[in-house]
């Protein structure tokens, strides 16, 4: 069903609805014997936080592109509640910058966790402003470039240094839904 009467919402997948970075860190620590933690990932470039011999192996078949990696990424604890709420009120798209080989497993993950979501609105897209949504929720501040709509930033260690976004920074998805509810009711 085309939901042309609803406000459109673009929500990110990795590290917004899912715990992508926690997952690769867990596998990386197991395989490498290293012991990095999520709070140490203070930048978008992940390779700088791993042992030198692993820099070329994170985004390879060793870890991120290993079989079933994306199928097994943990879900954020409030993601189902948020998505049920959002799909009732908004025209929701899950928009994810994705290497093409990962798209089928990302789609399977979405269907598994959000069976009520119309999977046709899963959109692999690198430059997310192109979707032209009214609202964007993301953990990557670079995705807000050239985006004209309302922005909500999910607080994560790698975006904390971007203080200019502190006024749109939220710890939890359900904090965002409360804020969006207020917008709907009070303009
Ligand atoms: Mg993300």
C-alpha cells in the first residue's frame, strides 16, 4: 500500500536498529585475542582501533563479510517497540549503506525481527539524502549532509565528538519516539 498521506521516515539499520559494531568487535576479539570495547570506538574509521595485522581483515571474509555475519547481528533492545510504533504512524523506510553482497542477509534480518515491516521499503543506498524523506534517524552524522528534513542522531561512541549535533542526540530509539509524538501533537 502506498502511504502518501503519512510523513516519511528514513531509519538507518547498522548501529541504529542493530548492534553492528558490538557484533564485529565480539568476533574480532575472539579471533584476534585482542580486547577492545565499544566505548573505545570513537571514530568512524574502524581499522585504526584494531591490531595492525587485522586492519585489512575486518572488512573481509574473516569478519564482516563472513558467512551469516549480518544474519546474527544483535538487535537493539527497543528496536521492535520503536518500529511497531513508527510503522503505525509513519511511512517508514529502512535505508542502509550496504555492500551489495550483504543486502540479502540484511533483508532476511529485517524480515525476521520486523515481520510487520513492508520489506519493499528496505532501501540500500549510500547517499541517504537522495531518499528525500521528511525525517532521518541515523548514527552517522555524514548521512545528514545535504539532507533537508528533520534529523535525529542516535548517540554512539563514534559520533560523540560532533558536539554540534548534541541538540538532536538521543540515547534510545524510544526517546526519539516520545519526541516525535510531541511534534505530531503540538506541531
Ligand atoms: Mg549506521
